[in-house]
């Protein structure tokens, strides 16, 4: 084995555990955010702040949803870092799938342990279930199933040597080649290692492309109707009158607003107009530094009365 190949092999164990840890940690965050925040709606990221009926603006549902979005964006960054680490380690040696799975389980379990200890009990950002009088039994059960068990399984799996790891490296580098990479034994070992690298590299590339494409389609959906729509979320306490005043004299049209006047969907609003809405009390404006997301699927009403809602 040459010095270069030995160095590459030494770098791989340091990279791949980080790849698995980051991917597992990111998937743990996605699992929590998608299942608990959006599907079951047991809590939001900041549900514990202002839950007692205080006047904190962080208790507003609009702020809670924005905080959830920022949280998911951070989890995208963590998962992307894990994919990049996995991609960089693709050419070092044959991929130890057991070690990658072990580090993934450790990262997944670590997320739930950290979330339970910090977010639930120490900081109090939220509890697992905000709609029950005693959430502690739920939290202990969730921590055990999705935190302790994956963490313990990953640690145990990582301590076990993969099949054939004991003498495979020495045998492949030995033989009549005298341990040199140029010998027959070293050449065959290197060839088998390179053959095993290709599936790992392809898998990492496929995962990276799939996640990136899914994120792009989520942020910039392929909307069937070609609509230039924007969602505007006002800050807690902001007046809708200021928003309407900012839209006066622009080509923007109001497509929809909620009953409280806190969320608005606009069509045909120029970019400069969207940016000016932040001075009118907007907390979030899609299309002004933020993508349209789900609002890209909103179609303009075709009824004559709806068309008359154009702002003059």
C-alpha cells in the first residue's frame, strides 16, 4: 500500500461517520418537524413560548409557522452537509455500509435525545404534546422509541466489525507482490475496492440529486397555471390598512385573505412593491427574497367579479 492510498483510507473513517451522523441528525429533524409539527400538529417549534396566555409576539401562530420553516431550512442544510461528506468519501475505499448505518442511527437518536432534554425540559421551547395536561409520559415514550433505541442500536452496530474486516486488507495487499500495490495481490485488492466504490458514489449522487430536486420543487413548484402569486403574512399587531395603502396604485391584485386579515395572497405584484410591503408591516413576503412555495399553485379566480378586485 502506498502512502497516498494509506492517507486516503485514513481520511475515510473520519469523513463517513460525520456523513452518517449529519444525515441521521437531519432526518431526525425532518421526522419531528413533518410528523409532529405539520401532520399531527402536536406542537410547533416555539409553542412553549407564550403558551400561558402572555402577550409575547412569538406566541402568534404566524410567527410559529415561520419559525417551523426556518427550522426545516436548517435541517436541509444539515442533510446537505451530510450528503457532501458522503460524496467526498466515495473514492477512498470500499464503503463500510455497517459503519454508515450505525452513524446514521446514532445521529437520528441523538436528535431526539437533544430535542427532549433541551427543547422539552431545559429551555421549554415546546412540549411533545401541547394539548394534554401531562405530556411527560408521552415524552418519555417518544424518547425511548425514537431516541434511546436508535442511539443504542447505532452504538452497538458500530462496535461490531463488518464481515471479513479482520484480514481482508492484509491479504489483498500481500501475495507475490510483497505487500506492494504493484504486485498481483495488491492490484486485485485495489481493483475490488474500486469496484465497490462505484455503487457508493452513484448512491450518494442519486441521493443528492433526489433531495435537491425535491427541495427545489417544494420551493419553486411546477404550477400548472402560470400565475405570478405571492403570499404576504403580516406581523402580529400590524394593520391591514397599511398593506392596502402600500398596494394602492400598483398592478397588484388581491386574490384571497384570511378572516383576521393577517394572511394575503396577491397576484401580479411587481418586485419593488413586494419589497415595500416589509415597511407596511409584512413579516413574510414570498417572491421578495423568499420563493413562492405552495402559493405558486394558487390560480386567479376567473369570475368577472373577481377580476374587478384589481387595485387601482
